[in-house]
C-alpha cells in the first residue's frame, strides 16, 4: 500500500500521503478548514442569537394564530393564511442594523448593464435615479398583484359560500391563489429595485480582502507554508474573484445563467494558458483549503428538519437514486468505456450524481485523484449545470409536468445548489421548495460518498495482493473536513429544533446562514475556482480527452440520472405518497 501511494508526487494529489498523528489537528489542511469554518459559525451564532428583531415572538404568535384558524376553516391556503405566512417570513435577522453592516462588507459587486463601474460604485444621485426608473415597473406589477389578490379573494368567498364542499370551486380558488402568489412575487421583486442604496466597493472590498487573507494565512502559518508568499498571491486571487463576481453581475451574464464560477475558471485559464500564472501568485492557489472551508460552512445549511419536512419521497429521490447512478456510471466507465484512470472515472461519477463540485472535492480526496482530474470533472459539471438550469424548467413547462414533480427532478439532477434554486424559481414557490430541499438532502451524501469511496479504494483499487488493509488506512484516507461538514449539520439542526422553526427561520436561516456565513462561503468557493483556473494548463488535460471518454461518461451518466430520478420522483410523489405531495 505504502509503495503504491509513493509512486505519485504528493503535490500532484488532492491530499497528502496516508499518515496520521495528533499534530494533524494544527498542521493539516482538512482540520484547519474545520477550525476556520467553526470560528465563523460560532461568531455568527453569537451575533444573531444575542440580537433578535424587535417584537419577534409577538409577531410570530399573532401570525401563527391566523394560520391555525385559516387552516381549520378552509381545505386550501387562503389569502389570510398566505398574508400571515408572509408576515412571519418578513422577520429576518439579516435586516438588523449590525447585519446590514456585515453584509455591506461581504457583498460582491452588484449588477450592471453597460458600465462595469456601476457594479462597484453607486452614489446618492445614481441610486435615486435608479429607484425612480424602477418605480413604473413596480406600480404596474403592484396593480397586477392587487388585481390577482382581488380575484383570489372572490374565488375564496365563492368557495366559502358553498361551505368549501364544492371541489371545483375549491380548485378554482387554489388556482387563483397560485396566480396571486406569482404576481405578488414579481411585485416584491420590482419593489426591491425601487429602494436602491448607495455603495462604494472600492472601500469595502480592500477591507474584505485583508480580513479573508489574514483568516486563511492563520492556517497557512500553522501548516508550515510560506505565509508572506501566500498573502502576496492572495491579492491577485481576490482581485480575479472580484472581477468574476463583477462579470457574473452583468445583465447578459445573468440572463444566460453564466455564474461567477464559470468566469473565475475561464479568467484563470486564460491567464495560465497565455502569459502563464506568475510564480508569486502560486503560493495562494490553495484550491482545496478554500473549498473545504466553504463546505464546512455548507454543512450548517443541511438541516435535518428539512429532510423530515419533505418526507420519505424526497429521501428516496435523493438517497436511493444517487448511489445507484454513481455506481452504475463508474462501472460503465470501467467496463464499457474502459477509462484508463479509475480516479478520473470515480470523480466524474460522484460529481455528476451527487452534487457537483462539493462531492468532486470530497471524492477526489478519498481516492487520491490528481488535481488536473478534479479540474476536468469540475469543468464538465459547470458546463452542464449552466445548460440544465435553463433547459429543464423550459422542458417542464413545455410538457405540462406538475411543478412538484419538476422540482424533485431538478433537485436530484442539477449539480449546484444555487443552480437548483434558480431553476426551481423559474417554475413556482412549490417547485423551488421541493428542488432546494431535495438538493440539501442529497448534500448529506457528500460525507457518505467520501467514506464509501475511501473503503472501496483501500480494499479493491490500491490494495497489494496478500496484504491486509487495516481500518486505520481508511481513516488516513478519509477526508477529515467532511467531519466538520457533518458536525456543523448536526449542531445547527439541533439548534434549529431547540429554537423552534419560526424563531430559527429568522435567526438561523435568515440570520446566521443568509446574513453571515453564506457571504463567506460564496467568496471561498470563488477563490477555489480562481485557483483551479490559474493552476490549469490545457496541455496537461489534453490526454484525458483522448477518444472523448470523460465527456461520453458524463453525458451517459447524466442521461441515466435524469431518467431514473424522474421515474423515482413520479413513483414516490404521485403513486406511493400522494398524501404527502398534497400537503406541500
């Protein structure tokens, strides 16, 4: 075993050689990803749990009383029910003054159309002009929403007059409610554009760069790496990341779903494959360190109450289909395509079947894939994610597929969590809820997949004939940052349960997660993508594309994933558990 590992240089592998000691706790990258992630999570909890929105408990109690009464009165969600629900949803920890200040410094460049400076600076005159320009669209959207609400109320009254016993009237009322909710969402979006704020990111971004640079430099120092060199190179990584966010905010980029990850990798690759990545930047290309820390933060968002809320159907879609697709795709790559690199085969299979970049990183660490193999897998994922997040909602609408079924389908197949949410939002609130929840449930498999791959690689791939593999070898190989991911999930799920869903939504969902750690996670992921681009040379990747096998593997695996996920979602949500579907 040891000889097999030593055949490849450690710098070329996603993790170092398989050894463990107590000093790993302060010398190894995986543990520092955990420490940094937990430092940020602890700060977030301290800030938001000790500072609550004024009158939060009273407002929640009042809204819940209305919701309970309306649920008992009608067989569908009434206008009063939705308005009470909206009142609860409006109580957000992120709206508190201190949270807005934090968000100001964590914010990435804003949206713009023709002048990129508009994404970095907006003075009072520009903000007022922008608000005034958006006002007619808001007034029109508000009028449409008001009219839709009036129709919903009329349909509700008609259903009530019949004692809610007429199924046709009840269905009409529900349809009118759905129309009103869509119109209200558009009006709310339009309203947000009428209150443009001033900002100057030429002052906030340098502060953020220094803060994040020092944060990661702490780990770099203890790991015995070049701290000064890292800080110098980090300036370039941060600048490219900021430019990536800026380009992603351009109106055409947003329209076509070209997110910051794509820009980060493309810009990095343009530099590395033309003038070449300068040597002084290379000490800051800590791809795994950035993304592993981000994944620990992501663990806090995988709440077990969301798994319970969607029920058994979602668990079947996320936890049964995923391992079947992963295993079948790996076997297909080995037996049919005969891919020469088992590690590339496995990383692509996990990337495509579980949840994209996050699963690819964990799996690459478990099977000791080469860094260029990880880059290739992530590149394929980003391309197909961009395509699927646009194509799938269009296909669902064109075929008249039920939106709950469509949401489950997208949640189980589109790789990135953000892309899943965007695709679900194209359809309806129900589709968004189902899609995002199933993706979160699927994210739990990041740790399970890494553990399973570590065991398989130890016993079947890297084993030496006649040599017994110890349990310690599995521990050595297991990516430790996954423990941070799972621990964060357990801790935050426990806190969520202790606070109660309503208070937790305000302080955890819309406070710690959305108003604090989510901003950090976005930047960390962008740093990782920039590093991938700057460290990637097309000449080094060319031999992996011989015969087009990686692309064929991804397309065939994803096709199987799409078919099986759709079948499972239909069976679970509409055949086996239709009662759960009716309550969503």
